[in-house]
C-alpha cells in the first residue's frame, strides 16, 4: 500500500467509479432478480436485498491480494463504497423494498462503524509502509493471514452456536440465492471492467469488490433495524452468503493461479512486487 498510488486512484477515479457502479448496480439488481425468480417470502427477500445493497468489506482486500489484484485500488474501492453506502443503502432499500416495513430504519451508526473499521487498518498500513517500509511486507502477510483465519473461525463458531436457526434459513431457494449472488457479482464485475479496458490486476480487483459484501454490516442491519417478529431467523442469511462467498472466490483464485503457472502472463503485477 503506497500513499502515492492511492492518490493516483483518487485523482484518476475511473476504476473507483466503475467499481461503485458495479457494487451498487449489479449486486442490488441481482439480489432483487433472484428474490423474484425464487419467489421468496417478504422477510426472506428483505434479508437478501439488505445483503445485496451492502458495500464491500475488508474480506475483499484479502481476496484481492490472493487474486494478485491491485491492492491500492482495492483499498480505495472498499473505502469509497463504504462512504457511498451512507446514501446509497437507504436509497436502494427504498427502491427495491418499497412496500416493506422498516425500510427507513437503516442504522447509519452501524455503517459509520463499518467505515471506521475499514479506514483504521488501512491508515495503519499506509503509515507503516511510509515510515518503516522494511517491515511492510511482513506486516501485510501476517495481517492478511490472521484476518482470513479469524473470519473462518468466526463462521465456525456462529455455525456451532446457531446451528438450528441456520438450518431454518438454509431452505433450498435461499441456498440457491446465496450461491448465485457472489458468483454473478464476480462474473459481471470482471466482464464490465474488461469492457472498460482495465488491465488484469484491476479487472480481478473490481470482480472481487463487486461480489464481496460486508457480512458484519449486513448482519447488524438485519439484527438491529428490523423487528425480530418480522425478520425472524433470516438475520442469519449473511452467514449463508458468506459460506458461498469465500469458496467461490477461492476456486476462481485457484483457477487463475493454475492458469498463470501453465501460461505465464506479461500483465503488470500491481503491488505484488512490493509485497
């Protein structure tokens, strides 16, 4: 992570603009379409739409790193999508959930908290890279490994503690929805970025940023904003989405790495020369 490269993405925000358009265009529309396709009940559809309208999270930075994407672009995109969500989430929920109750009860405090949780580690990383660059490689690798292991451990604990409720949520239509949402996001994000002539690392970054959602923010909104009698156990849908979000991304990463090993690419390696 280099401050100069982050400034370049801010001053020439083509990638950021396209990423925000895919994040808040592709995913909400995908969620709405799947809810209609599988004829989900109102509270099921609400859980799916909240997940689809959420911004990206720190997981996208981990996956972008593993996908050999542009890490500086990933950080800027995650930050900008979280900031943009302050206005876009309520607007999108109003548009797609019109007629549902509690649409206006989106917890802005939770969105701001997610923003700070995203900005703090990014700021620390930029500071370390600027002040003590000799340690940046070690800190980056250790931090990403710890983050990924923590996310996996958290999911396992949630599955153990809330097993019965998760089984209720894991009805076939919702499982199909949770499986298709990230996959469609990854695919359309890559196709659209290719259409706008981005290089390989940027295309992979935009694909990951499009398909990855902030699961903690989704869970918080569903748990806090909606009446428990209405939402029922479906506040757990984000964890069902998370269950497919990571494996699908890891499969794509494995295919990409196998392909580049078999056929070396001449495309720029973004920040991985420094990591």
